[in-house]
C-alpha cells in the first residue's frame, strides 16, 4: 500500500488499485473532499476560486486535469498556474484573493509518487482540525456537484514566474545592487523539475551567471530528488570544474534549498537556514527565530549571538509557522533547507532563500566556504529502532523522559533532551511501531555514540 492520507493532503504512488495507490479515482475523491470543505467555509461567497499548480513530475498533467475538472464540477473557479513551485502557489493565493490552493507535488519523493498538498485562503498549509474535516468528507463521500449552469470556470495564468520573482526582489533585505556588483557564478541542480524554470529566471534578474545542471522540467529525475550529500556528486564536481562561487540545489517543488561550497563540499541543509537567519538578524539588529525540534542547534547559537530568542516547535511546517506567529519571529524554518521568511509569506521558499543568501555572501565579502566555517560546527545522526507492535511506544518515551528529567527535556513532540554540548530527540512513527532517533553533537563520532546509547536504553526499557 502506497497511499498516505493525512491532515496535510494525500500522497501516493501512481497506478495500482483504488484506495491502495494514488489512482485517478483517489485524486478525484480527495479533490472533491477539499472542494466541498472550501465551499462549506465560504457559504456566503458568490464565487469560489482555487489556485492550482504543479511540479514537473511525469504524472503531473494527468493529476492536474483530474483535480481541476473535479473542482470545476463542484462549481469552483480554477486558476491554473501550470508548472509552478510550492512557494509560488502559496504566494499566489492571497494575491488572487482565492479561497484556497492545491499544489500537485510529492516534494522530495521519487518520480513514481505524486500528491495533493492543500492550502487555506492565506496560502498556508491547513491545521489539524481543517485537515480532519477534509478527511471526514472523503471518508463519507459527502459531496454535491454543481448543475450544468453552475459549473466553475477554468483560467490559465502563466504570469507567476515574474510575479513571484518581483515579490522576492522587492523584499527590503534583498540587496540587488550588492549581488549584481559581486558578479557571482553558480551551478544549479534543479533535478529536472520546476526549479529549472524559476531559479534561473531569478538569478538572471540578480545578475548572477547560472550554469544549469538537470534543469529541463521533464520530470525525469536524474538522481534521488532529496537534496542530501549522497545524491549530489554531480553538482559537487561541476562546481569545482566551473570555478563557481557555489552551487544551488532545490527539490522538485522548490521549497527546500541546499548549497555546495566552492570546493565541492556540502554547505549543509541545516546551515542554509542558519546562514539566512544570521544575515537577517544582523541586518535587523536582532530578532526571534523558530525551527523544529530536530533542527540544528546552530540556529539557536546564531540567534543568541544577535540578542534574540530561539524557540523550538514540533516537527512539521504548520507547527513551525504557528510557533513563528506566536513569538513574532523574523525568520524561521526547518533544518531540511526550508526557509520561512514572514516578510514574504509563511511558507518554505527557496527563491527567498537564494536571494537572502546571495545578499549575505555579497555583503560579507567572504567565500561560501569561509562563511560556512564561521558557524558553530555540529554533526547529526539519524537512526530508528523497530519495536514489536504490542509494545506501548508512548510509555517507552515517557520512561526516557523520566530517565533524563534532570536535563532540559521538551515533550511537545516526542522527547527532546538538551545536554550542555549535544541533544537527543526521540519521535514515534504514526504508522508503525518505530521510534526515530535524532542526535546532534560536536563530532560525528559523539553524535553516533549518543544515538547508540539511546537505542540501548530503549531496548532495556522495552525488554528487548
């Protein structure tokens, strides 16, 4: 079974059996549930508008046709951005005064996957309560379609490449002049998706020379599309060969940003947010930040350096955004390369991240590697431990929290234990008896050792 239904949308592999995979019937059903939810919360509206956009994966055109025509069948007007990015759709919803948005993308998943990611009228991901309402509509098949005279309309809008880029260029802390004067040369790996359209267009406006690698938006991903070190050998090599200032890597829907230093080494996904936050806080003279519990401590260090307050949220973009709003945060995001900059919008945005990073690099006078070396050095280890289905995972986590009660313990999302020089985060899976184990320390060896210690302690508690 490869169909995952959650409060944030529906995700699955293309083909196969209805209810087990993302088949055409499943796409129609979930689009109908979302459209019904939109109509229910906008009963007084004379017309209801929803923005739809997609990444370049092979199944995108098929899924888009199914989704848009289902919405039209409900009497909803569709504004179709075509090949787009997740942050572009997020930006477009309020600009269009739309009642919601759907992004057709499975983010960093391989090409056989696709998904419907759902937005509210603010262009933000749905909260838990809203997502559960949609799941309930889908479970009950509770939809009423429009009669022939009340069908929705369909409009294509290809203007949002320019509109999104202009929105980024107009941000106060994006120093276009400084970037142009620096004369940067970069290599871009857009994994043959829509980043190959949007990022080069942004770089051209900034006067940055762009060497394109895998920028044809045909959905044929040349490597695993998750922007991790083990998948990025080609761009690391090309950055050195081209004598580029650095490399840019985005995932298929362009909400995660990874960087490669001029020597071919990874700047590190975790440090994308750290560098952008360092720049923003430095320009503003301080401010608050948020990232999730599994993100690097380096963001906290940089925030404290600038006199601000750091807050850790539960894992998940909607949780990060909620915490950002509560703490009046100036920049936040996730350690997977997701930059959320409220001066633009409350969503991870690689275009914003690229522009802020270029501004930082131009104004610092440092090379990419020198900038990376200026930040605290941390190393992460990510593991998991499989338990038998009969074990009470919650009880095990409670005992781990009790074991470390004399340390700084956070239980808003599993158990996070902060030690003086390292941390441990334990989270349970929602679908199987697994505890995910994240650690961070001053060296890879000590991070791995902390993870092994936690695995041993969990096994002792579980009697394994």
